[in-house]
DNA sequence: TTGATATTCAACCCAGAGGTTGAATGATGC
DNA sequence: GCATCATTCAACCTCTGGGTTGAATATCAA
């Protein structure tokens, strides 16, 4: 199922985050700017593979690169993740308000039923 | 770059979310249980394609299926998204505390500089 | 039964993800 | 200039993702 020709921000961000290697890289970067080689060192894969992961993160703008001589210094950029987090928050809000509405509805029905069917001796609510 | 043989929860969740069709499906489901065909209707792709998307969402446990006769009723399950949101929150916290530490350090240096280099008329610290 | 409806299964296609190896490019240090 | 270090580029491999079409399986309704 080919996703649209133009993947949007969220797509790229979430895709980039959907890999443990890349999440580990980000975690490392949260501790500060790091060189590519240094970043690659803990992983059981070629430097090239890590380099590719980095490119994915850059494409998602989760990582910025600053060249200094022959070294490339990577750093974390939080904005896209903030956006993703906001999407999730909105989604959750959407979901919970729906549940709330359902709940309200049920309570409403209960009250109506209580009002019409009498078993309702004066002071027994709560 | 083949990611580990056993993708974990987060991987599956984020991967599932990294597609606009699937996000749209979830959005629709937040409004309540829906049949597969009904869910597929707004999309410009085959029913089969949507069916596959649904399977991806189920694999990530973002969607639950309830059979009722020949109809399959899908509903949203928020838990995995909560977990993903928590990961992001942790990541952001990590990041901001690092920035905070850096900030503190700089202020500390400023104060030290101010203390040694005299321009420091008695009552000027706020 | 028989026919329609709801859904999946199976096979296939193509593009892209994740990995490898080997060579190219570009600073650095002598 | 020359070897070395940091990094990417290029080509290749395999597996999966997203899509298609056509057939199979259940259920409903007559």
C-alpha cells in the first residue's frame, strides 16, 4: 500500500522514531552534540548503517548536522517530536471526550429511568 | 538496515502511526466503533488495502476487533499511544534538563566572572 | 437453495528500508 | 607530498510496506 507521493512531517517523524537504533541515537544526542563515529560506536553494525540512520533522522529534522573540519557534529532538534506529541495528545483528547459523552448519556438515561420508575424513597441519592 | 528480528511495542506503534491513512482510520474510530467497509469508504483505495492497514493497527494493538455476524466492528485502543506519548515526554524531559544544566553552568560562570572582575557596586543583585 | 453482502486469503508488483562491502572525498598531521 | 582519519557515495542484497486483482469463506435474506 503505497503511502502518498509526498509523505508529510508527521509521517517522517514517526517513521524515523519507529526504530530502536534511531531512538537510541536520539537518546544519546539528548546528552549533547556528538560525532558520527562516536555515535556509531556502541552499535553492532557498520558505520555506514549508522550513517544511513542518521540521514533518516535528518530527513525528519529530528537531527541537525554541523560540519567542523572533517568531523560532523550531530545534535537533537526537538520540534518535530513536539508536533508528534501534540498529535497524540489531540487524538487522546478526542477519544476521551467521546467516552465522556457516552458516559454522560448513560447517566442521563439512568436519571430519566429513576424519575419515571418510582423506587425513589426521598433521601436515598448517594 | 534490517531492524532486530523482534520489533518491540514502540516500534510497532510508531510504525503504525507513521501513515496518514492509518491515522485517519484511528481518528474515525475515536468517534466510535465502525465496520470495515464503512471505514474504507472515504479512501481512494481498495477495500483490501484498508483491510491491510487495519491489520497493521491491530498488530500494534491500537485497534480491537469484535465480530458480529459477518460484520467486523473495529474500535480504538488508546494504551499503546499512551506509551508512545510517554516515551516522547521522557525524551523531551531528558533534553530540556540537559539544556537547563547548560544554562545553569553559563549563569554560574557569569557570576564567577562578576565576582572576580570588580564592576560590582554594593546593592545591584536584583 | 440461492444469491447478495462483508470480509479475508493468496498471489503478485514495485518502491523503499535496513544492512553489507568497497571505493571516493576531504581534512589533518607530519 | 603522504599516510591517516572521518565521513559519505555507490552498488548490491533481502525483507517488508503499500498497493492491486481475483478467489475463498461466512453470514444474511429470500
